[in-house]
C-alpha cells in the first residue's frame, strides 16, 4: 500500500542556488510526520513543491500512489491535500464559520458545507467564536481556525506550516491533542514547526532538513541524540 505522500529525490534550483537537493520523505496515514530545520533550510520551498505551487527541477511527488509532480494545486486538492501557510492567511472580514464554509464548498461534501463547517467548529471547540470575524481573533486562535478551514475540505493529507506560532502554552497543548486525534482518524499530517517540544511529543517520525538536504530522519528519540542535528539545528557541537 503506497504512502499518502511520497517525495522522491526532489531538487529545486534558483539560478545557481540549490534550495532543495535530492530530498526524499514519506508521510503515512495515521501518523504525524515532522519536518524541522534552521531558517532557510528549504522547508517552505518543499511545502510549495508538495502542494503544487512550485515545480521541482528533478524528482517526483506522489499522493496516494498517484504521480502529481506536474499537476497543479487544484488536482492535488482532489487527491486529498490541504495546507496552511507560515503567514496567517484567513479571510479577515469573514466570520470563523464563513471561513470554513468557503473551504467546505470546495470539498467533496460541498452539498453539505454548512454541516461540515458546524461539525469542525464543534470538534475544535470554536462555537463561541463562530460569528466572530477572523481579523478580531488572536494569532493563536487564528492559527487554529486556519487548521479548521483546511480540515473543511476533508483532506487525507494536511501540510501544516508553523501552526503553533503565536499560541500560548494552553493553546499548544490543545493543538497537540488535535494533531494526535487527526492521526488516529487516519489523516496523514506533515508538520513544519519550530516548537521542538511539540514536535518531539506528537510526531511519529521526524525529518531534519539543512541547506536543502535531509541530514537525518527517524523517531523523535533518535533525532534528539543525532549529532548532525545537534550541530545543524540546535547549535551544538
């Protein structure tokens, strides 16, 4: 059975600079997979390649066994991919519920968009904010609403780009529980995050990207002890 996401030998070059160099990784259904690395390592570029916003110089991207390397974002969404962005991207003048409705109306259950939106609002305990405009939310809650909107398209794979940024300790704890619940439901989660405690607590597998290359991968307890990770990411020698 194929992985939900299979990235094989992906390279991206900007002029003479290689932003990604032979990157290979997998994200399985029912697992939270972490992608960590220092600023400028190429994490967001890899997310752009996976989601179809940038074409790779070499390599392949497969979703659920389908080669989508040359497909655009819309086709990848039909294969069950959803994404959040490093910069918060909500519709500021719309309510929380309407933000979810926009997404649900593009998903496989578009005829029942209202029901989908309300179900996710209840699941993420956002009912008291359903009619609040997105631009009135705190950054931490806004991040949660962005994840909720991604879930409204019923993804099999969700890419989360620094979703815990701006969250306080309590919000991060609740968010960790949400990630585990998504995995238990069979969703494949690929997480880029600088909160190392969150990554190490919720991820089943962690990939470490540095200067465009994967320098280590494995379970969190292995990554914690990897000398190349300590040197490149944690600033230790």
